[in-house]
C-alpha cells in the first residue's frame, strides 16, 4: 500500500498551475505568484483520504530532465489547461504524447480546466474526444483558482485516482 502520495502539476504555460496550488493552501486567490510553488506537503489528517500528500508544481523554465524526474516520482499527474485558451487545450494532446513517451502513462492522469470564471461555456465538448482517446485519463475537472471553485475537489479526485483507481492500465505493483 502507498504510504504517501505525490501529485504533480505539469506545464501548459500560464494556465494557473501555481495559482491553483496557492489557492488550495491559502484558501484565497493570490494576486501574484512565483513561477513555481515550493513543494507542499499536506498532512494526512487534513486530507479527505487520510494520506500525507505532496504537491509538486512544474514550470516551463524547468528542464526536460526535471520533467522526467518529477513525473517519474509522481503517483498522479494533473495536466492543467485554461478553458478560455484554445491553444492550451490543443497542447493537452501534445503533453499526453510526451508523457507516454516518458512512459509516465502507468500513473493516472487528470485533465484540469482552470479559469472557469472567464467563460460561460464548458470546455468538455473539446476535452471529451481527448479523454476517449487515452484510457490513462482518469477524469477531468473544470475549476477556478480565482473563485476557489472545485479546487479542493480537484485535489480530492487526484488522491482518489491513486487510492481507488478505475483505469485499466494502472497497476499499483508498478509504482511501489
Ligand atoms: P507558469 O509557471 O509560467 O507556466 O504559469 P502557471 O501555469 O503557474 O500560471 P500562474 O499561476 O502563474 O497564473 C498565470 C496567470 O493566470 C496569472 O496572472 C494568474 O493571476 C492568472 N490566473 C490563474 N488562475 C486563474 C483563474 O482561475 N482565473 C483567472 N481569471 N485568472 C487566473
Ligand atoms: Mg507556475
């Protein structure tokens, strides 16, 4: 059984990865954020699944080697895009291919559509075909770091994806 979890958020440029982490921790939207948040550890007693959870930010200023290292240590990877930015949605497929090349696809992946406060319409129509294409994707969630909407849910889904996986390719033996 896993003793603790590592959740990694990877880059799709300015989509709000760092803001999501800071919003979760401080329960308010930070006006200014660093490029990359420090690794955060959430103690077991305040997580819904009662497992100590590490959250690792990833910024594009980091090297490919560090993308490899970070994703290989992760138990679940959140790919963040911005629902108001078509380019970032297109980049999701690209990132999925990179992760599969790095053979990180044994861990569950979660698609995260941030900045839902900026749009009226859901991005699900665009995201669903991508989800159907990759069985590694555990779930997708739309949220807003600004409105604090679905933030704790997002991290709950990430924990749940590791502890109660449903994806056919996920094998717990591979990770431990
Ligand atoms: P990099 O580390 O440079 O890849 O960016 P990032 O993905 O960490 O994004 P960051 O958190 O730095 O946010 C980028 C910009 O988006 C900032 O100006 C944030 O204030 C803004 N932003 C982040 N989340 C939201 C959100 O939910 N809604 C709105 N309206 N703006 C947001
Ligand atoms: Mg950042």
